[in-house]
C-alpha cells in the first residue's frame, strides 16, 4: 500500500497587506517535511498555486527549491507538482529538466509530455502523454497513474484543446479528455489518481466560497466550475488545489478532496485549521485518507470589542496572531485609544471603527420630508447626531462658504 501526501496552495511569497509571511512559510514547510518523514510517505502531490505571483521573489523561489529537495529525500520520494491560477506555467516548468533528476516533476501546460525513462533513484516513468504520467517506484510492484490537470483559463484551454462555443462545453471537453486518458491507461492493476487545480463542485449543491485572497476562477475570463461527475470513474482519489479550506467536495464513487492551504492567507480564513492529507492506496481498492493538522504560523482572528480593557486583555493573551479588530464606538476611535491598541500588539492588520447609531436616529428620527431641507439644515442635523450639540456660527459659516464655492465651480 502506497502512502501519498496531498498538499496545495503554498502561495510562496504571499503577504498579508504589509506583513511578510515568508518566515512562517519556512516553518510550515519544515513541518510538512517532518510529517512526510514521520509517516514514511512514498510520494507527494502538490496541487497548484505554488507561488503567489507570476513573478515570485528570489526568496520565494529559493524557499521552494530548498524545501522540495528536502521533501523529495534527495530524489527517493517523487513529488508531482502542477501549476495553479497564481502560477506562471513557463516559470513553473522552467526547472523541470533538472528537477526531474531528483524526482521532482513540474507540470504547467496541457501540451507538455514528461519524458519516459528511469532515474538514478530507481523511480521510472513508464508511460506518458499530454496530461498523464505513469510511474513505478522501486518498492512497489504496481504502477501509479496520475491525470494531470493544471489550471488553464478558457483562452489557454482553447489553445490546448481546440475551439468550443457552447456554454458548458469546457466541462464536456475536459471530461472527454480525462475519460480518454483513463480508458487508455487506468486499469485495475495500478493506483489511479487525479491531480487538479480547478473550482470543483458537486452538481446541484451550493458552491464553496472562494477565499478573499484568491483570484476567482468561477467567473467571466476564468473557467467554469467543473462537476465531480466530470471525473473518470476509474479514479480512486482526486487531489485538488484552489480552495483554501480542507474538505471533500464528493466522497462517492471516490474522494474529491481539497487539502487546504498551509497558512491562512486572508481574514475569510480566520481561525481555520490548516491541513495536509495523508492518503493510502493500492490497486482496485477504495483509498483511505485523513487530514493532518498544521500548527506553524500565525492564526488569523476577526474580533469585535466595545471597550479598551477587554481589547488590550485579549491582545495580551494572543500575541502570535494576525488580527482584524472591529471596535464598536459612539463616534470615531479617538487617537489615544487607537494608539493604545496599536501599541499593544505587532500583528494588528486592520482596526475598523463600527459607529453605533451613525446617523443619530435614536435621538433624531430622519424622515422622508427631511430630505427636502436645505443643506445647512441637514448639516446641522448631522453635526448634532455626531457631536451631540449644535455647530457654532463660525463652523456654519465655513460650511456655507464651502457650499458656495462648490456651487460656483
């Protein structure tokens, strides 16, 4: 029985506004390497969005290569990695000829064919064509077949797969391509897997929301959602990337699983448990799989407070985190309160005021007929609701002067 580790959406080089996440990424990749070693994993599947941008920084590229070398155990543990919608296909595939020599296979384009042959480690690519690879590992007497489905938008899919016009046709074209590959290669004598970076959903169910940090791919200019029933029935496990929360989109007739990102990359992922998935497989049997929680990196929190002592107390108790604070207040957050909050913690990303009764409607009901009043009267009403008192004559005079300038302009 082969042990396979499924991970995705590393987004190396990703920032959280002005905060770098590179040190956290180093820690969590070391944790993933340790998990692979401790569980004696035989193969790793990396399901896209390796980098966060098409042109990653030198530091992000260096972190990837160093981490993959360790993860591959110097070539004895194969890693198959596809590109996602954040990756440049050319950049991802550029190191492939060298990487293959240490058992790392990058795949970014639907027309790429991975060369067959045996590596010094004993890993052998026995069959290959566009969108497919079959390999044998020295310790197993059965082959591992993988359908490779890196992200491609509709323009690229037309380039690779030909012109299609009807709405929904892309699903059918991909389904046919995958079915033809499965019919040709995926018999019951090997382990049959799918590795993809798309928005998958079960037809008829509400789609999973995409995280705030993701570029949506379920929209115009992207690609349509693909249904789980578009996958070939010979597949035993579909390893997916793109959605950042661990979950199985479908479990029957086989698991279709998003492994999650290794870190929370936006506040829509606040307090999510991040995971990798350990899967065990053998030919012609249902796979077993289970998530393994990751503990490295800062947790993201969305918190709401309405007084300074509670805010400072919580911040003191949660120092290693990134926080988005909503502060409930009668008016704006005063300078001393803001300063005290920001000084108390080094990971406050957003401090958002939530004004109670912003228009003063409890004390002064705004009626439809009020909208017909002159601007000075409306200004006085607004000032009363905000400050609790009438504006003085000087302030009203300044307002009138501004209004007159606007009218002249």
